[in-house]
């Protein structure tokens, strides 16, 4: 999460520890040993790395060429079961291999054998080279200094949270009695643990993410984190670039104050402004609004006396959503929203869209509901502002949604569906929320 964190009113960024990242870079790379002859009854989900029913000794000889070499063989003792044979540490290691739509040998499931082997080699290498280091990772945590520790809340906080839970229609993602839920998570790009400051290694499911406050930690480090890990307001100084759930938990609100304040200002004096949200405001003044929210929070002055041009306020609201480290429509929910946009049957489309909304964290869903209700009111003034649901979808599609795919072409192809998702949410706001 992108937080500005303060301790005794002086900013001190965490010092990330790169040792495990360096080890991941050094890990052996997969080297597929292909079978040169045709193999009968080869499962359709395996490629030329499948060698049929060969012995352990034969596999060992084939793999002796290099570290990271791998192949798949069928068991001679138990026909119909399969083994991944992998060369590591000058030894052949054998793992029972399974497939249920994805490949796995343990908890993690992979789209391809190549990814499974890559992740396995990284894990084996790091656990071999740094076993003692890993065992001691949790000794000097940075967790206490980065703004999540709130074990001494006043009773009033608990009362307020009870009211907050009712307003969210019991969609709170926390567990029973305020115990936060930490879910296994796949991080895209290098990520560091926010408990021990060490790199989270592997290709997928590198750690867990707190469903309540967004904390990212190793699975083993999660056992050390208090269950009540809601962020402490005194440490969360920024509004922009701060995880949305973290922000609303810290301020004990249902939505970010920047969203509420900007929308109130826009509806008070801007609904008839031509090209509302499409026309850009002066970028320097938009940056001023951002700095005002970061500095003054809910006391920020965005009135007409300070910013006469309403496009500065709309620009600041759009910038807030663009700056979110996790988009308003989250990476986890993104595929379901895109799927809904591709469905032709209107009833089925709305049903899928409704299912997608259920995947959003409570704070994200409530903020999206409030924004869509506002944009629906904007469309009621279309004659004056010339902004209908389609136009607003073009503006807000890429603002509220970002593809989790690293492939630039795949992300580009999704833009039209992003626009359609927002258009559908606006038009059906009264039905979906």
C-alpha cells in the first residue's frame, strides 16, 4: 500500500531488505527435457515434457544434464498417476503431480507446468540458501512503526463500528468479533512484507493480504500480526495514494472524505457545466486540491471562493481514483466485471454484474455505489452538460478499473469493456446497488 507514515511527526520510510529478492534472481531456471518419441495415452494437459511410463533411474539419467531440468513421467507402480521429476541440488526430486484445471503439487495451483517448476525452483533455492535467515525473519518487525497497530481503541470506536457495519448491510469483510481475515494473495510485481520488510518470493500466492486493512505479509508473518489490525489514524497522513479500505477504517467513515466532499461541491454548482468530467481542469490547481486534502483532510477548502472552475474539482476526484494503489474495482473482481460486459443477454449480464459487485471489499462497494448514484444524477442534466452514461463510461472506465494483466495488448483490448462496465453501472444503479 502507498501510505505516508509518520512516527513522532517525522517521516521515516521503511528500509526494505533485498536479500531474498537477490536469491530469487539467482535461482535456477526451468529447463524442459522433451521426449523425442511419440508417447501413447499422453494426457492432453501435458506437453512434450511427458515421457510416459519410465523408471526413476531413467528419469534421473535424463535430468542429469543441468540444474532446473524437469520432466513428467507416469508411475510404474500406480498407472494413471503422474510424477514431476525435477533436478535440484545435484539430485532428482520427485513430486506427485495433480491437475484439476490447474497444475499443482501442494497448495498453490498454476496455469502451466513451466510456472509451477519456476515457482518450485525459487522456493527450493531460497529455503536451501536462507533457511536460518527465514526462521529469524520475524525477530525485528517494522510493523509497529507503519501505522496498523490499534489495540487500544476507545469503547466508542467499537460502538461506531457496530453502526458502520449496519450501514454496510452486513457486508463487512472482517471475521467474527472483529478478527480480521487474511487471505492468500498473488502479488503482481515485486512485493515486500509489511511485517518483517523482507521480499515475498515466488510467482503466485507469495503471501497473505488482510481483507480488513490491506496489510501485505508473509504467511508465516501473519501469525505474528494482531487480529485487530485496523490502521491508526495518527500514522495515516495522506489521503491520495492511500489504500481505500485503510483510509476509511482510519477515519471511521463509510467512504473516503475526498469523494463525499468533491461530489457535494460538484452537485451544488456544477451539474449543468458543459462537458462535466470530460473537460480537464488546470493541472497545477488540481495538484493544489490534492495537496490540500493530504494536508488538511476534511478541513480542506474546495469551495467556489478557492476554485471557481468546477473542472478542477472533477479533476481532483478523478485523480483520487487514478492514484488508488488498489483500483476502486479491484484486481480480484476485475475479471468478473469484464466478463459481464461481454455477455449479450441483458438479464444474464445484470446477474453477472451483481455477482461481480459482491467480490468488492465493503468500502470499495459503498464508494462505487455512491459514485454511480452521483453519475446517474449527472446524466439527468444531459441537455445542459452533454454527458450521458456512455460518455461518462469513456471517462471513468480506465479511471476506476485497471487490468491485472501485465500484457499491454490484453489490457488495451479491455478498454472498451471497461467503458461498458461503467455505463452499465450508471444506467442500472438503482437495480444493482
